[in-house]
C-alpha cells in the first residue's frame, strides 16, 4: 500500500489510542494523593491508598471481559467500527468521572459510581488496544511490522505524559488547595474534547485489507469467541502467549512506572523513617523518564524486525528481573534529600526495560494468531496479562507486601521479579519466533488461482480455443514457460475471429502484450484494486 495511506492509518490509530490511555491514566495519577481523600476517606492512610489503588485496579480487572466482548465484535463486524465504539465509551466514562459528587456530598454512593465508571473505562480499553494494534499491523508490510506497530506502542507512555502535563499544569494554575477541592475535575472533563478529536480522525479510516479479504473469501469466523477459547489448539496458543510473553511484559510495564510512582511518593510505606517526594516532583521525574524513553518503543520494534521479537523481549524481562532490587535500593537512598537527576536517570533505565518488552509485542501477537480470530485471541491474553497481572495486581500486591513487611526486597520478589523470570523461561522454551511470518498468506489471491494455461507465441489460435473450451479463463503466452510475454482472453479470440483472423494464425498476433502481474501472496483486496484501476477482467498471478 502507499506510504501515505499507511502513515494515515498509523496516525489515526495512535491518536485515538493515545487519547484512551490519557483517559485511563488520569485516575492513576491522582489516585493516591487526591482521589483517595475525596472518595475513600478512612482513618488509616495505608487503607485509604489501597482503596484508591483498588479503584485503579478494578479498571484493569475487567479489561479481559472487554477484550472478549469487543474482540468478538471485531472478528465479526470489523476492526474499524469496533474501536470507534470503544473510543466513545472511554470518552463518556472519563468525562462522567469529572462530574461525580464526592464522599462528603453523597456518602458511599460516590465510590460506587466511581467504581462503575472505572469498569466502563476498563471494558472500553479491553477492546481498544487490540483494534489499534491489529489495524496498523494488518496494513503494514511483513518486514516492517515491528517498526510501524512500535508507533502505537508509544501511545500508552505518551498518553501518560499528556495526563501528567495536564494534571500538573492545572494544579500549578489553580494552586494545590483549589486543585484538590475541585480542580482535579478539569483533566477528566477535558476527555470530552479529546474524544471528539479522536472520533473525527478515526471516521476517516477504511477497514483493514486483511479483514476485508477474509469477508470476500468467506473465511471470517462466525463464532470467534468459541473458536478462540473452546478449541484446544487456539486455547493453547492463548495460554502460551499470556504466560510466555504478555505477563512478563505487563509486570515490567507497571513495576517500572506505576509502582515506581507509588514508591517515589510514598516511600514511607516501604521503608521505616523514609520520606517520599511531593506529587509534582514525583510526576515530573516519571514524566521526563517516560518522554525520554518513548522513541525506544519504535527503535526496539524496528530492531525486532531485524533480529526477531524473542531476543528483544527476553532481554527486557531478564534485565528487569536482575536489576530491579539494586535500582530501587539506590532510589531509596536518593530520596532524602532528593537527588532528582539520579532518580530521573534510574526511572529512565527502568522505562527502557518497558520499551524492550512492549515495543515488539503488538507485532508478535498479530503474527502469532490466525486472522479469523485475531481480534479475540490477541485481546484476551493481552488484557488478562496487562489488566490483571500488570495494572491490577502489580502495584496492589507489591504495595501490600512492601507496606506490611517494610522490606523492599520482599516487595519486589512478591511480583515484579517473579513474573518476568517465569515469562522468560516459558518464552525461551515454548514461544516460536514470529518475525518472519507473513499474515497475508491467509487472505492471499493464491487460494483462488487456477492452474495456468501456457502456450508459446507460435501456437495457433485453434489450439488456444480448444484449451479455453476445456477450462474457462485466459491463456498465458510465454517463451520459456515461466515469464509471460502476453495474455489472451476469450474476448481477444472473439474479436480476432470477427475480424477474419485465421484460426491457424499464431497466438502472438492477437495477444495483449501489456501484462500486469501480482504476487501469489498479494491480498485479495489489493488484486481487486489493481484490476479495477486498469480495467482488467483477468490478471496473472506469479
């Protein structure tokens, strides 16, 4: 496809996904310092923080259900309309959080409504990522899939940075007191404007060529959820993808970023006598680290096109597992007094691990699953891993263990170190390398190609007519039996005979010498476009 069209697809998918991540992360940024006081007031600071984190976690826990529901829709009705719907749900639920009354105003109804809207956010995100990843991957060429999907992998980090910038700028503008009283609503309400931007951009997209070709070939699944989860082979693929790729990626992602944010702000929960940083400083450290590391998602996606997905993802998991403890200990020693440059550098290093495990994973998952159930089969393990093991349990388990025992090593061993090691072991033994796979073969023109009828240029028209009578179609004219020098169709023969050409004349006298060819792996939709643009009834497949 044209580079400009692919660029449009990447931009549209990335912008929409970025806005969804912004919507989702605004809660996480304010959870432990603002929302915990407004919606979960208790006499125990740790309990209040854990309740706020639980509100954060519920959005992740429901993501697999959104993945199953919207994944099924994506495999049934298409990628485009499914992730238009997820964008609408995310925009509405985030905007609505900005309008919620607090606990002091309506009591227990406030956290209940907040939890319900977090559920809607989680369901929407459960369907969003798979749609965006597949949309870009099903347009990208096989040898650059990691590079192009690397752009959408940046959106979660950039969305977080955008959320940090908006929240920080609003607090600086209004002041801390006004921000904690009512100004916190502004970043949520802004989601309504961002939703309209994303909607306008996404409405310009066309359905992916892979899905369109599947529909034309009659290969689209009628029961994608059942095929993905009930058939043993597909369920095995999902479980291997979950444990052998996604769980490690998810735990590294949320340990390096959101557990780090909790640690920077609330070090007193984990280390006796320690003092955490203020909210603005902690968010600034993490925001700078994430922004600086964002281009590496694209770099490692590109690198995975060259050396494979597995080596890059394995390196990220193992580096995280073996260096988390010394990094967190150095951070703990750098908090009082705060050494902001060093803390930023250490956070940047951990976010680099994120880019290694996350940069190639969209391309890997798309290549790993068959097209007919790809939306469902990709979304389910991705959101179980990221929704439950990653965002749901990583900060919750690590904070609970670290807070209970006041021990950084136990905090890390309980979850952030354990799962990357398990994932690396499973990946090494059971996960295949996918970077050389072509996702176009399932929907290529090859399944419709008839055996070629080939004659030399000197063959009489009479022989060509006999061949056509026995096998409807066209005849390829070739000197060596391989390279076509002309094509003859039924229409060419009829016109020749009507003009009085002898049946004994050589076929070269009536053949069409302008021969257009397409490779046998070309998607059906591409072949259709080439034939329509050139007014062809037949085309040569090579």
